[in-house]
C-alpha cells in the first residue's frame, strides 16, 4: 500500500495563502537588543535561590552515598530485600 498525497484543509490557512501567495513570512516585531559589551551582563541569585542550591547539593551527596552503600552490598553479596517489599513496590507503581 502506498500513499501518494495527503490533503489537509484548513480554511483559515487556505485564505491566507490565497491572499498573499508570494509574500514571505515576516519576523516578529519584537526587537532584541544585545548589550554593547557582553561583560556588562551580570547574574545575581537571591538568598532563597542560594539556599535551594545548597539543599540540592546536599540531597545529591546523600543520594550518592546511599547508592554507593547499596552497590557495595550487592558486590559483597550482602544486599537482601524481602520479597514482600518488592511486591509492595511493584503494586504501588502499577496502581498510580
């Protein structure tokens, strides 16, 4: 089976193309002005943004530590999980 052409008709688009068939689409009238010297740019973070960044780093470090401990336990053969815990997680993930 082959499809040679798909025709989708939209009256608003068709009328626009008919009235200006050769006119190119004009760019937005929004002007962007670049600073004269890129070194004039500055970024300033609020205290709450700095706090959020610190918390994010702490959580990443904590998670990395937990993952390293699990990896080590798996490598040593000492990592044990109860089957009921696995089943509960699977049921929880499939009932959301």
